[in-house]
């Protein structure tokens, strides 16, 4: 039997910020759930969005009145994205995203110029 369960891990993005979470699945950061930036007061709304290096539909982000509702909405959208996206397309997006990050990261192996 094939296990099609979606496993998400929601954890703080930064230890010192209590209302900003990263969503992870299968070892990849796939999104963000956080208090809306422009919200204020105790009843601030939450926003969530899937972050995959490819064009995403409008339903891949949204807002919610509280954190738990945002997590449920994010989870539903992630499940829909997995269902509607061919696995090869998603894999290619991850590969291209990784390649782009590699090009923008500072080179560890090039020697520093000497000043003389």
C-alpha cells in the first residue's frame, strides 16, 4: 500500500520571533505562516504562503483569523499543489532553485586577492 500522507512540520523561523513560522515537508522549507505585517492589535490576522521556486496560483497564499486556521489553510493548499503538480515539475523547480542559490552564494574556494 502506498502512503500518500502529507507530513508538515511547522516551527519557528527564528527563535526570538514567536509569530513567524516556517513550514517544512520532506526536508524542504515550503512556506511561511506569520502574523500579517500590516495587522495590529490583539486580533491581528495571520498570513500564509507556499514558497516553491516556480509560478504558483493565487490560491497558494492567503490569510486567516488565527494561527491554527492559517495552518489548516496552508496544509490544504499544499495538498492541492501536490495533487495538481506533476512530481517531475516540482522536482525540476527544486533543482532550479538550488542551482540559483548556488550561484548567488559566496564562493568558498576562490582565493582572496592579496594587497601588496
